[in-house]
C-alpha cells in the first residue's frame, strides 16, 4: 500500500505547449491517501487515463512529481513501481489456465509453489474463480477474463496500489453491479490503495469513499458522493453529478440578491457582500431538481411556473417547468401530487448555490482538492 502524491503535475502531448489549452493535464497537486478507495470521474477526453498512466509509469509527465510514500518515482519504470493496472479490456494469457494466469506474477518473483498455491486459492475464493482454475483463459467470458485480470493484481503482496481504467466497460450490464460490489468487498478485505477511473457516476459512487471529478484536465472537486451532490464546488460537478443534473441559470446582481429577466432571487447578506466585492464575473445560480420545493397551491413565497412536460419514471417523476423564460427540471417522488398546467415553487436558501465564473461562491465545499 502507498500514499500517492502528485506535486505541480502537468502533462502536454505537444512538444512546445503555448498555453493551458495545450495541456491534457493542467498543473495540479493531489493526494491519494494510503489504503483509500477512490474514483476518478469525468467525461471522455478530460484526462483521466492520462493521469492514471502517469501514476503507473506508462507515461512521463511534462513537469512535476509523482511520489509514492514521499519518494519521487518519476524515473522508475512501471515494473519497479509495484503498481497493478487493470485496463478497459481484459489482459490475460489465453494459452494458460486461470490458475497459471494468477500464479504468473508470483512465479516471476521466485515464490515457492506451496505459497503460490495458497495465494492463488485465496484470491480465487474472493473472486469466485475456483470452478475455473483449470480452464484455459481462451475459453472464458469477458467478465471472467476481467476477474482474472483483477486477480493478477490482487495476488501480489508487494502491490503499492491497484489502478482500474474503466474495467467494467466490456462487462454485461447485469453483471456490472455484482463486480462493483466485489471490488468494494476486496478493498475492505485487503485495504489496498485503489483508484478507479470511470465516466459513470453510479460506478464511482458504488465503489469509492471519495471521488475526484475531472474536467478539462483538472480535478475540479474531490469529496464524498454526498458532498459532490449537495454542494458542488464547480458548475460542471453540478451538471455532471445527478440525474438529471443541477439546474443552472445565468443571473445578474441586483438589490438584495440576483435576478434573471423579471425574477429576483434573494441572497444572504454574506453572499450579497461577496458579490459586491468581487471583480466582474459571470454569475449563475444552481439548484438540484430534488431540492426545488413544489407547493400544493399559490402563496406569497411561491413563484408561478408553466408545466411543459412530465416524465413518469416509476418511483419518481421529472417535471420540466418554464419559469420567466427559463426551463427547469424538478424531481417529484412517487407520492407527490403532479401539478397541472401551472406549478408553484420556491428555492430553499440552503440548496441555492451561487457561482462566479463557474466556481462556488461562499464557504468552500468540504472535501475540496488539497
């Protein structure tokens, strides 16, 4: 197990980068603590796999340091970093049996056969591979091959960390939930530092204790699934996390708060003071569909919106509303009354977020990037 620390790390595939846009990884500092279960979450092209390959040693960063337990490992090749990496597509030796695939890294270390047998059986038990140990890997299904690929990393005692690069992409959907649970159980049993790269927020939330959200080559927020959901520190996190994502509305400052068109949204005195003191910025308010309050009828605290569309998704409903020209998504539970034609709503102050140039205004979210 190892603490993995990134210091002033940045990477560009260009030989002579001239600006931030030329960097796949923009300069960052970050820490993966020893024994933690982490996810690296973001859309395709945001830099997730590049960052993983830098940690494993498959790629050298343009500048900055990768440290394992305080030791700089930039000059070490992958085989000397004691990192196990599980790729998107399973990597197995098809001509070998499952047993020999799992035993291969141990035999390379010169381990005696009695201990090899014990270690392979231990991991086979965890991954439910015992019935397949004598089968050739070429005869396995994709999910069975991926479990063998995972097992080759877990079987070694000297592994500093295991890096998973979208490992469930080729797995049948009905088996994904089972493998996600299995990975979580493995982490709890072996307490190995694990970093799981994915574009799927459900996979990230199921596996990880903390999630690093990447956008445009940067980690824009690092926190628990709850922190990312309840207090996104960047508009991208609000948009990307949740289904549907956060409602975001362009606003301008006004007396007592902010407004869009003719609608005024009051803000706390502390937020109003911050807005007044900040340089010119593009302001947005954000609120999640789950947190918009829908009233049973009109009252003095409610805003009146037009009902545009209702989606019935079984256990909940998504309503699209038009408020003063702005489309909003609202999530209603199964037992809530669905408004007809008009809806009366309000934005609870504790769930209304204000962003300046896409960054949350106010006290920083817990779990932010170190």
